[in-house]
């Protein structure tokens, strides 16, 4: 059984800033089974959720801040409005990944956030970029962090940034196993600062990554931070690539 395919809506931020509803409708027509919001330009979480439901789109997760401190009420409102999907923390300060001391500080923060998540009925996860691939005691900082955190906290592995950071993304996904239920799939030259491309047009071994994630992958999520071509077109091409290769399934029957 293949995993369903979602798209990180941050990829389409320029289009959404002009027309949130119209952009999400395009995503649904492409065949995507889910969306991963990271903001609601010109809309609200409740309005967005109604739109997603009307279009048959599930919320595979949401990128938002830590549900702690002065932002807690705002984050919890977003989560409740979206039906309490997995909450993915998109990043934390880079210096925390330079040492074991930094990782221990981050562990306390994320474990405290996880207590709030459990209390309010949603799962908490963490998304990597390049700094999480820093070597700490002979392993990537992300793997070290996985041993320190509460076991319920999951990882959304950004496979592209793992490779840019010098780590084999398929091996990373394999090592994390059930701790990595969400995978960000993207493609490009794997050179920091250079734009990405539609899936299948770059150097990523996407087939190896998909295989490494079985049977734990809950969602394959397309994300292109920046693109060398038209972003909407690249997102549609990426859908066709993953589904056409039999790596994922969407809402279309063809």
C-alpha cells in the first residue's frame, strides 16, 4: 500500500497570497489527497478547514510555532480549528545543533511542548533543515536528538536538506523508522542556495527514500522552498511523478 500524497502549502505562498481559495482549489484538482498549511493568508484556520473539507483534502499536518508561552493560545486555536492534526515545529535556532549541551536544551523545550500537545489531543513533531545534520559524537544531531526526546515526538524528515547536509536521506529515514511518519519530498541539485525543481528532474533518489520509509510513512509531502520554474506547474508535475511511479496515491482514480 502506498502512502497518500500531500503538499506543503508554503510552496505555493506567492499564489496563495493573491488567492488562497483559488490556489487550494488548484491543489485539489491536481489530485492531492492532503495539504500541510503553514499560514492562512487572506483566510483563517476555521475558514481554511471548511475549504479543505469541502474539497476532500485532509490536513496531513500543520507547521506552526511551539505551543508554549505567549503563543500557546494562538497555536492551540489553530490546532483545534484544523481538527488537531499533527503539529510540526518547522525549525529551532541553529546554535542548538552545535553541541550536546544545545541538544539537551532543545530536548527540554520540545518535551515541554509535547506535554501540552498530549493534553490537547494532538501529536508533536519536528522538521529538519541542514544544521540538524551536524555531527555530534559521531552521528547526525537529528539522530542524537531522537534518542533524547520523549518517544512520542516524531520527525518530519526533510529528505532534501538531509542530503544537502551530507547525510544519505534514505539511510536516515531507515534509521528513524517509525519515528519518521512524515517525509518531505523535494528535488533539485542539492546545492544550498540553488533553486529546486519538480520531482524527478533533480538528483534525489526518491525511489530509495520511499522504499526506506515503508511501512512507516503516513504521508509523502511535496515541498519546494524555491523553484527554478513556475511553482504551481512544478507542484503538479511532482504529483504526477510520485503517483505515476507508484510511490504514492492521491484522490484521483486515474
